[in-house]
C-alpha cells in the first residue's frame, strides 16, 4: 500500500487511500464496502505478454476480452498465474493496484470507466482502495482507452 501511496503522490494524485477491514478482494466486495455501484470499481486484471505484465483496468461488471486486448496491443496475451502476478507486480491478486508496480507493464483502460464521475481502485492490498477518476487512471498509466468487454 505504501508503494501505491508513493506512486499516487509522485503522479500528483491526492492520497485518497481508504482501508476497509472487511475486504475489497472482488469488485462486488469493494462496491459493498465503499457504498458505490460495481461499475465504479476499477478492477485490475493482469495478463502476460512474454515476461511483461499487461494490466487491464476494467469497470467492475465487465469481463475482459483477451483477444481484444491482444489486438489493441499487437501482442500475444496469455493468462497469468497468481504467483507470477505477485512476482512481477509486487501485489497479490485481489489487491493489484493500477499504479506502483515493480516492473514495467503494458496498460489498457476500459472505456466504460471514463463514463463515471468517480471510480475506486485497489491500493495494493485486499483491504485498501483509492478514489479517483477514469481520466486520472489514463493519465497516470498513459494507457490507451478501448472497448475491452466480452460480447
């Protein structure tokens, strides 16, 4: 969580990290804890392109279409194993933040997040999230914005 805080501050983003002891491991858990809609949860899904992570920041209810992500990036994108995710990002699944990773990554932001005034993203643990906007996620990650939803 401290790595996320440092990354937010380095990017000129306010420290909006909040702890929810009951957990925010899934988008549904996070929405209940925060008191928002599931769509307002910016879930971070990690795929693998060779040895580099592909971080897709998606609206909570959306299932990510890996083929769309691969086509957008021009890369072969595969599922990532939990241990690999932890090793390359520094975060365990359920707490992967969109910022503060240990390794360089490819990023993609779900276009649906830009339709919302406020979104909440994981802050490095399954009990911490931070308040932001879709536009701020794009700015901080320099990610392309795309339709990544499965049909």
